[in-house]
């Protein structure tokens, strides 16, 4: 009998301990959830504040402010942040001095090619239609080869080429630069972008004509001309094979 009472008492104690432990777990879980919720709200608030501050810095006329904004934006993009404020700030900086100009007594005050270049490269990491559209505008309007190179590089990385819009823009930008100031570094990026976009291009004649002009232009360094010729042969060969296959299929 005494043994039975002891067993009942022990079972009761064990049950009570389990209930207390379970209650503590619930309390800890609730506190953890509340803490996470508070943290999320705080982070969201800080993110909004940061976005407004960065956008304000990007819109400033001071070079140092734009540089600080660019550093924050590069970090944001690397962390996967492509919020509307981030995109607006990047678009602002990518067109700084070209699509948006500030003048004092007729003098252009916000011409910062290095900032535009970095903004274009950051946009290339955000593979969206919006990024593509803005980079196309930059490629068509820009006059600094290093900025055009960055825009072309990013367009190739994004890989969107609906209705051959992107290869058209790249071809135009390179043709204009080829006439005014042929630059091997730009031609390199153009060739590289064509290689990435070729499979998504309906009218490959655009690429073929552009590569032919680069390969035959002795203003460019020899390795650049060789690179253009190699890609030209590859695209021409695949295009010819595709055409022959289609003809054979039609004949059958």
C-alpha cells in the first residue's frame, strides 16, 4: 500500500513538472515571437528611413553625398534589396549629368561618370524589366565609354531582349562610339554582351553586322578584333545550320 502511494505521488510530481515545463516553453515561445515581431517592425521602419535618406543623398548636388549613397546602394543590392527607393536612387545616379542635369551659369555641375558607372553595374544585379529599361536609356544617351561599357555589361547580365530591343541599343551605342571614339574596352563588353544575348535574339543580322564592323576596324586592339571574329563565325555558323535545318524540314 505504501509503495502504491509512493508511486502515485511520484507520478503526480512528474505530471506537475511536465505541465510547468510545457507552460514555460509556451511563455518562451510567445516572448520569442513577440521579440521577432518587434524586431521585424523595427527593421522595416529602419529600412524605410534608410531608403529615404539614401534617396535624399543620391539627389544631392554634392559628389561626396552621391558617393556615400552609392556605397549604401551597392551593399543593399548585394543583400538582395531592390525596393522602390533603391531602384529610384540607382536610376537617379545612373543618369546623373546625362538624363538629369544641374547647371550653374550654363556649366554642368553634376557630371560624375564614375558614379554613373557604378550605378549601372549595380542595376545589372537586379535582373528586372525596370533595370533593363533604364540601362537601355543610359546606353543610348551616354557619351562616356566607361559608363556605356558598364551599361552594356549589365544588359548582357540581365539577359532580357524582347523584340531585339537590347541588341539594337547596344549596336547603336557601339556604332556611335566607333565613329567618334573607338574604344577597345567598350568593344570588349559589346562582344561579351552579344555572346550572352545571341540565343535570345530573333534577328541575328544586327549582331552579325556589328561584329563584322568591329572585326574589320583596326582602331581596335588585335585581341578585340579576334574575339569579334570568333563570335561572328560561331553565330554565323549556328544561324546557317538553323536555316538549313528549317529548309530541310520545309522540304519534307
